[in-house]
């Protein structure tokens, strides 16, 4: 009995920020505010008096990427927007973008939407 596993092309997937992650572009430095909602985090907030929200400052590229992580843009479309906005400053574009998205995924900031065939 053989099983075939479908491999998704990351460039065709759409990242979407989770509800616990809020992009804050007001102020001088763009940042992400991440709510700490896990059971261990809630205990550390209550008993160790740690902050309930973590603030992570972003550079202009990271800010631009996360602004488009709303489920409406594929990774390829985000790459095209970065190239249009930042030009050669964003190079090497695809490896850099993919690595950034992998990091924010591991941190639990985004979830993925798979695009259906024939979207466009």
C-alpha cells in the first residue's frame, strides 16, 4: 500500500497573521505585539509578573511583509510587492522572504492558507 503525500509550493500559499498577533505601525518604529496565551505563559504572567504582551520591533522589510500577511496575498505576490517597493535592497529576495516566514511560523505568528487551483 503506497501513500502519496501532496507537497505544497510555498510560493502559492498565503500567510495569515494569527489573532494573538497585532501589527502596530503607529509610532516611530513598527512593531508586532504578541499576546502570551499558553498555559505556561499565563502562569509566568501571574506568578512571575512577566508581561502579558511581547513587543517585537520590525525593520521596514519585515513590516512590509507582515502587513500583507492577511490571507489575501500569496508568498509570490508578497515577493513581487517587496521587489517593487525595495528593489535590490531586498535581495536575495526569495530565500530571505522564505526564511523570515519560516521564523514567524515557528514563533506561532502566522498560519497558512493553501490557494485553490485556478484562483487567478
